C-alpha cells in the first residue's frame, strides 16, 4: 500500500552504466611469440633456445600434472524466458486482499483489472506471493485487529477456493514443494503494526494464523514505532517496540522495516537477532523519498543478512513521475474529511480510499529500465545476496512502462541478463535471497 510521497525530491541520479562489465583486456603475450619486428633484437639462436625450453616445460607439465576431475557438463543455455520460468520467483508484497474484501473479486478467475490473479501469476512465472493484510490508519485499537482478521479471512477464502492452483505456505520448504508441484504458494504478511493493538498475545495469534511478516508500521506512527510517513512520537522504537521485535524473532515472524522511520530502522537493526526484510522499498539515492532506503541502510541490511524487495511504484522509482503526479493534484482525501463524510463508518472510509488508488494513473509512467537501475543500485551498495522483488502490485496506481501486471515479470529477468548478471545471480534476485531469509527466520 502506498501513500503519496511528500514533495521533497531531488533530481534523479540515473546510472546508465552496466554493473558487471567484462574486461576486454587480452592476456599478455609472451615476448617470444611476438612478431619479428617487435623482437628484432633477439637472435635466431636465442629464439630457438627459448622455444625448446618452453616446449620442455610444456611436456613436463602435461606428464606430471595430476588428473583433473572431469568438468561438469554445461547445461544448454537457457533463454531469459526459460530461466525465469525455471527459477523460483517470489514477490514480497501485494495488496490484492483489499480487492477481495472490498470489491469481492475472485482471484482464482482471470481478472481484467488489477495486477494479480492466480492464472496471471502462472503466466508471469511468479511462484510465491506475500499477500499483505493492510490495515489503514483510521482503524485504531481493536478495530485495527478486526480489520486484519477480516483480510486474513479473505486470504484463506481466496486460497482454499482453488486448491488445484494454490496452497498457503508457511515456510521455505512449503514454497519449494509447491514450486515442484506446479502450484502457486500464497503467504501472509501484515502491513501496519497497529494491527496487534500493542499486544504481544495478538502478535502470537497472528503468527498461528499463518502470518510470516509484519511491517512494524504503515504510514502511521503507532503505539510502539515511528513511521516514515507520520510525526515521530518515540524517536524510533519504544520499549514495547523492542519487545515486539524480540518476540517476532523468537516466534519466527520476519520483521519488515518497509514504511518505518529512519530512527525505527536503526533501532530495529540494533535489536534484531534475525535477518530483516524491506518487503517493498526502493533506493533513496535514486529517488529521495522517506519510504526509500539510504545507502547506509542498504549496507546495514546486508550486514544483517536481510533482503530489500524493490518496490515497483512509479513515484518511488522516479522523481520526475512523482513531481508530475504531485502537479496533477493526485492525492488522497484526508482520513479526517472522509470520516466526517461517512459518519465515522470505518469500512466505508476504507472502501473510498481504496477506490482512489485502484484507479490507474493516466500519467506517462517512468521508463522500465529505471526499475532495473534500482535493483542494480542495491546490488552495487549491498551486494547481490540482499535484493529481491517487492512489487506492491494492487497497491499502486502506476507501474513502470512495460509492466502491465504480474505477467511482465519475465522482462526483469531478461533485463538483468542483458546487463551482464549471471543466471545464478538473477535467480538470487528473483527469489533465492528471500527464500534464505524465510528459512533462517522460520527455521523451515
Ligand atoms: Zn506499503
């Protein structure tokens, strides 16, 4: 789920260079193999002595060298499309459950709107999706918990209705098993720590219901953590927030630092004993909004062993798009005025806010390559083991050019290969890195 970013932008620093470049330097040529002109000072005798010496050395090496183990047979080169569909592809954030709850869509059917359904996931080679139970900020106290529970019910309703296509997954082993069976793995996350109403018992209940990550905040500061989209109240995590992080570590729920304030991020990284994720955040060096991560944060996540899932939202990728969007006056009506208009009916306010971002933007999207630039940047700063995909599908009104919906994910694989990434590194980015974190945190 996104919130229109504040009007604090910098010029886009677009890296056009390829991260991994091959060296064109030829190996040094031995002096005696050079042309006569170059070796004019050498006598014919000298050349012959050197030639015979080199021949003897070569024969000795061939005779004395231990037997080399047979080289593994090289797999035939895969096309980008084949590599994509053979890889285990995981996306760490989609807001599709809103559609199910508010509009009553069945994501087991092919839909002609939105970004995700199970059939289009298969076409896009997406093997596992984290569906977020996003709790809007006007749900407070026990109403926030109730909203999260309703979204979790929408999740199970969607998944259990199509056992031939999809199954719920709780850990890395489940994802791998379902991948082999050719089924989609559906996972649950909570977006907005206010869903636990400050109660560790509710946190544990959510875990028992299958929730495997929680963003400590959404765009609202809550009872235990400050958000990047709100006023600071605790200067990061308060004491309860520290307990929440420790309890998440203990029970095996991934701590998600997308949406939190910088201070909350640093407090969390100080306390956590397990790898964290940013389920849907991009690079602040390329688009300077508080929802994106600074290079120092990216390095800290790398040190922690975590993963940053790159958010596809146009305004988090492109300063130019964000500026145009702001100028076009696209913004959300305030919660306060909607609450007044709808007589305090929380669910009607949520439905109205949902309708605003569900409508696709008519603005020209940023170029597709900018999405790859963000991936490339995080690889450069944090390393290739700490990057993943965090689309924010069904939670944003604009995606980069060429990304209609989940069906276009193979374009990312193709683009990474074109930039010189090895197939092994591409599979890490597509899902391997996140799978590592999930296994470490859940133990399975
Ligand atoms: Zn979000």
